[in-house]
C-alpha cells in the first residue's frame, strides 16, 4: 500500500517487492554538512522500539499519522513557475554553453 | 539326487571323495556382530525431562512466511513420537519466542525449515532446550542457530551455529520515501537490521530560483555525523540531475546525460537507527528529490 505522511507529506510504500517492511521517518527541517540537524516537532518515525519483556513493540513517534493513497495515485504536477525576462535570458545563455 | 541326473563327471567326483565332503562341510561363516533385542539403550544422548521445553526464537524480516519445526522423540514406552509446529512470525525483525512442551523422552532429531518463498537471510532462528518454561533460568542445550530458507534450515544432530551477522548478508533493493518538495531524503536503518550500503541513486529537480545547489550524502546517528561525501559539482536552477553513489566510483559528472557519480566508503556497516540522508546546500522550497532507490546488504541485528 502507498501512504502519505501527515507530518512531512512524503509518499512511501510500506511493503517492498521482496516482502520486507519499510519504516518511514520524516526528514528534518534543516540539516547542514557539519551535522547540525533541526528535526520537525511533529516528526513521524515508524521504526520500532522494544517495550518491556512481554510487551508488543511500539512506533517511535506517531506524528500526524498517515493517509492511505488510492491505487494508481500520482503526485500532482508542479505548478509552472513565472519566468521573467532575466530567467529566460539566462537559460538561453546556459543552453548555448552546454551545446557549444 | 532327487531324481535329477547329474553329469557323469560330477557323479564320478562325488563317488571318488565321500570322506572329504564330511570333513569340510559347506556353509557361510557365522556373524561376528549380534544385536540386543531387549533392554536396548537409547539411540540419542539428549534426555528430555518433564520440565524441559523447546524454545524457538525467531527474528524475521519478510512478510507472509512460515517456519516449520519438526521433532522426533523416543518415548519411554519405546514409541516414536513426531511433533510438528508451524509459526507465522511478524516481519518487523522483533524477536519472538515460542515454546513447545515436550514429554519425557530422548530427542532423536530436530529440524527447522522455512516455507516456500523464504529468502536466505530473512529469518534467523535459534532453537534451545530450556528448563523451567517461559520463565526459564537456564538453557542447557543450544540445538542450532542460523538463517532458515525455503529449501534449507537448521538440523540437530550435526548442527551449525551461525551468528546473525555471520557470512554474506541478504541483498535488498529498497525504494525509499519520495519527500515532499523542499525536503531532504532521509532513510533510517530499521530496528533489528544491520545494513551495508552498496549503491544509492536519487534524482533532484531544481526550481527556477537562480542559486547553485551542492548535494552531499551522509551517514549519521541522528546526532553525530560519521561520514559526508564531497559534492561533485553544483546544480543550477531548472535542471534535473541524477546522483549515483557506489563504492569504488570515481567522482565525475556527465552534462549531456545529466548524471553524476561519486564514491561511497568501501565497507561501512550501519547498525539499526543510523540515518542515510542527503544534505542539499542552497535547497529551495520548490526543489524536489525523487524517491531514492538503493541496494543494501542486510543482516539481522543481534
């Protein structure tokens, strides 16, 4: 099944083709190469933590839950961005450099 | 003899040596080995007492499989008893333990095999004889431990003991989360698993904002970075580039195909909870990573 995370909007399958389960975790709000990570406050993390002996394992963080997507769901096409005169000129210059 | 006419030569030979036939009677040698038919000693050394149970511990990472445990016991009455149990463990790699109550007997054999379709490396099993049931305080005998699969498994006697991280792992192709625009790729090694990342591929589409983006790939624990790649080149606005990482690759980019590649560390094993993530410097709100596709070698975390 395909799901969309209610916290980060990411789309994922919970079952891989080889029969393994997939456990989604939301990406951070910010991260830099030095290792500074700012997690989102409503982060969803489906990876499991073990409870007391005899207790069932539980999800690390529920976040805002997830929504099951209809079969054949496709992401919406990105909105066309307004392209000003400068942007169009820049693209023409870049294209001429690439093709030589 | 018996009315049968013998050839003349044979009759003459018999008539010539009647004494020799009596001194050397024809017959086979008696056997040197005999077998006891009463008060027979048991064929196996493993005596199972009334307080013993067989504990079957499983850690499984594949959905929809079955595990079969087959035991053969010699009862005090001399009867042979077979016990067959089937389990359907969850696919979350959490350790599950099942107990089989045994009659007082001698254990002759034990086998654990997977159902059809069980992939090698997906389900690790340990069979131990415990004293005292679920609140057991000692396990005098470790019968066998290792991965079970469709046509192979564990057997006692002549067992093998395979640690969950021993030997080659199970290759897996994973399709990760497709992040919403403006978000990084974040993939976490699941609980109960240990990964070695072999390849990683993802595609970035940048919006029209004129800023150069630099793409790093890194591993961290969530709080401590353990490795970060060096960007191969900078991706400008309104472009779609594919990024590939694998061990041994030379960093390069190919403008015509809009592909770039970079090297991963040669052999890095990531325990459960480690994070594989992209770090895109200069990322804009409209930039969009596609779902990553990556190949890992996976073991069950001990």
